[in-house]
């Protein structure tokens, strides 16, 4: 029916264009629903508020979304530390809070001997540390200099999605640990 791939692509685009445009313009991602469900199930309104802010800002305000993504992780780490009765300094930076929370959940790389688990858990720490640094450099929490370049929407999407996945993993882990104690 078609002589060239270009004609085929054009036919598909004409036939499915509205559907494809709608799918591509959606602001939700599959992981959003999972993270939302986990946070709602725990009835943690202040954490839900941080997550909602990150989602709402992701498309329209990348700087604020990056800041909210980092704040989400900070709130989750503090929740875990408080649930596990671990004292922490309110002035601690995000990597320090994450390190304490991970240790309290047995998720610190130093607590494992299996190479692949150490590698993944080190990667989680790198993600958290990177999100903290990204917020300092590209978020809206600090003043800007003349050379400042605004982050793009894809940077905000990456930050929010990584923060959401990390928060989900941490919250599911603490809930599993709590249910195993019963």
C-alpha cells in the first residue's frame, strides 16, 4: 500500500496523531501513581504535600520541582529516623540524613557483603547526593548569578522521578521492617 517508509510514517501520524499527541502531553508517569499510593497508604500528609508540589511543578517550574524533589527526600529521611528513634541534627545535609536513614533500615552499603547490593546501594546514595547538589545549583532555594542557566523540564522530570522512586523504596522498606516486628 505504501511505496516508502516516509509515506507509512505519514499515514500512521495522520491516523494516530491525536492519540499520540495526547499521550505525549500527559503530565503523569507510571511511577507517579505508585509513589502516590505508597505515601497515601501511610497517611503522611506532610510527605504527600511535598510529593504533590514536586509533581505540580515538574512541567511549569523546573527550579521549584527540583527543590521539592530534594525536600521530599529530606522529609522521608526524617520520618524514617524518627520512626526508628535515631537522633539527628536538624542542620544535617541531605546526604548525612540519608546515610543515617539507610543504616537504620539496613540499606547502607557497608552493611552488605554481596557485590551487586553494595553497588546498587552506593548508587542510591549517589542519587540522593546528586539531587542535593542539583537543588543547590539549579533549584530555587538560592540566589542566582549572571551566568545562571535555568534547568529544563527534563531535568526536573529526572529529579522528581528519581526522588519519587527513592522515597517509595525507603518508605516500603520501613513499612516492611515495622510489619516484621509485629
